[in-house]
């Protein structure tokens, strides 16, 4: 199973640039909307396996989303060959990705779109009760269940997240941002957590009780899971496509980074700053002390 392991981490949002439990949106250059990497083929193989094994777990869609799904696919078909001509070749009917061929007429269109990129794809739609998750191909959930979130509003989806419950300032800001996002603008944010499993398919919640007993961790067997998220409004439907790119690396790969000591200390500091409720939500209540010690060890003391 691909885990995105490299000599150094691809992204380091724990350097202080993307603190947990903040919105942290930044404007993104359109050319950087989708960023294929060397793991693309392995991720696509895993998507295919998961769709065949758990079809109702990784794909959901309301009947009225076919046009929006096709809109996402059309955007990717236009973007990918233009941006990455050495990797993607399109003849109008199929997309060639190396030795892989994707039939662009295949349904559901969002699944076809998902087989072009390593990212998971989610479509959000504005209804009377707010923005709702109306379609998604999510093969690599980060400790959450797509069928449980399907059809729910943003406030309901974020209800368990400390500080993002309905009626909070963060919840209001997210809804306003979705409402006001113009079609020509793309925004990006990062989220991160820590797991003892480096796998990609993690549909079960890792939330712990506030009094979870401490456990010992080793940097080699503890994984930092990074989510690179982008948001852009679809110009025809007015829906929003939410992309989620997963990178999962052992904490130990930090040791190979040229700025390892600073990153490890920043990571440790952010873990210390989490409230107990926040740490428990991320499944870190039992792991935080051990992880902080491991990070300080990587930093040299």
C-alpha cells in the first residue's frame, strides 16, 4: 500500500504555517491546483482496489449532481494535459497517464475524475440550510466516514471539531468564505495529524477519551499524515470542489530534512499548545508526551 514515504517530507505545515484547528486559507496560483508526484500510479492503483472492495464507502452522490460531477471532470481534462503534457495526453475520448488509459465517458463522472489524480474529490452544494456534501470520491479518508458525512451540512460535518461547532466564529467564517469564493479563485490549506498506521484508507475515527492512558511511540513507527486541501467554485453549477491530497510519512524522515531541528521543535511546540479536547479529537491524548519526547530527540535534546 502506498504511503508517500520519501527521504524528506513533501510538506511541513507543522513548521507553524498551518496550525491545527485554524482555517488557514491561502490563495493558490491556478497552475498549482493539482500537483502530481512520483506516487501517482500507486495511489491510482489503490483507489481502484478500494472502489472495487468498498464501493459504497468511497463513493457517494446525490442524483442531481451528474452535471456538477461532469463539470469537475471537464476541468481536470482541460487542466492536466495543459499543465503536465509529459504525463497526461488526451484525445477527447480517453486520457493517457503513462501506460494507464482512462475512459472519459465512463460514469460516474466523479469516479472517472478521481482516476486522473491522486487527490480525493468532494462536491459541496449550497442549500437553504447551508453548504452540504452532495457527492464525493474519497478513497483515503483521514479517520472519518464518508457515508456518515454524506448529505450533511458543513456545520453538521464540523460539529465534533473543537472550536468549529455550529454558531462558532470559525463555522461562520467558513460558511461566508464558501459563499463568497469567486469561480476564478483557488484557495489552499493544510491539515495534519499523527497516526500509528501509515496506511491511506483510514475510515474509522481515532478520537480518544480525555483520560486516555499514555502510550509509548517510536519515530520510525509513527506517521505524520498531511492533507493538502484546495477549494474552487465551479463556474457553471456554483458548487464547490474540494480536493484532498494525502501524504503520510514516518516522523523519522524529519531527520533527513536540512532544517530538521527547527521543524521538530516547532512540531513539538504545536503539540504542547493543543488543548486536551483538541488532542483527544486528533487521537493524540495518549500519544502526545511520547511524541514530543521523540521530536525533541530528533532536534538533539
